[in-house]
């Protein structure tokens, strides 16, 4: 997305694009760092994307990733779809908020925490996103194939919509 007057991407447009892409990607790989400095990634179902790109997740409080986040809150999140990819980094907070937990609760969360939002193991993770990058191939598979063919014929680089935004 570009500012028509300058031809440059605007921060607001970049944020909107990032949020729109994430909104269509329900599963993230959440990467934390353990006590020995090793990275560990787990799949997490995103519950909500706020307009600021902040994210909410439901998890069990006795997990390794919750332990890691309590000691080292920096987190990486990656999302993937058939024709787009998003990488985020931010600060995660483990949140005990039963009202928010009830608001976000769904059958997917119930599969992991059958006791429902009242389960003492159920807890929220809020990620305040600090930076995000995306790669998007509008038009899906056909557009990607055309872009790949164009790259081979012309020597130009792959034609994808990319962006980077500090939030």
C-alpha cells in the first residue's frame, strides 16, 4: 500500500496490511527462549488480533513456554498461509483475567483445556507486538506462478508485496 502523493508506503497502511494478513492466519509458531538460551517454538492458536496488532492466546499455565515467558518475555511469532507470511517480535505477558478469558474462549481452547475458562490451568498470553514484517503474493498461486515465470524470463526479482513496520 502506498501513499499516492509520495509513492511510498505509509506506516498506517503497513500496520493495516499486517493486521489484515494476521487476521486470516489463526495459528502462529511462538518462539520463546529457555533458561539456557535455547529457542523453542510451539504452535499456538491466535484468539484475537487488536487493531494495534497486539495478540491474545489461551494456554495452560504449567507449560514450558509460560515458564520461559515469565522469565524472558521477548517472543517471536511466525504465521504462514498459502501465499503470505508474517514474522513478528514483541513482549509477552502472562495474564490472569477471567473476564477476558471468557470473552476469548472457544471450542478450540476447550480441546486443550476441557475444564473451560474456569479451569485453574487456563491462562492468557498477551503479546504487545513491537515489530512486524510480511511477505504477500496477492492473487494466490496463479499470480505466484506468473511472477516466477517473469523472474525467469526477465531476471527481475520475485514480485511480492513486502513490508516492515515498527508498532
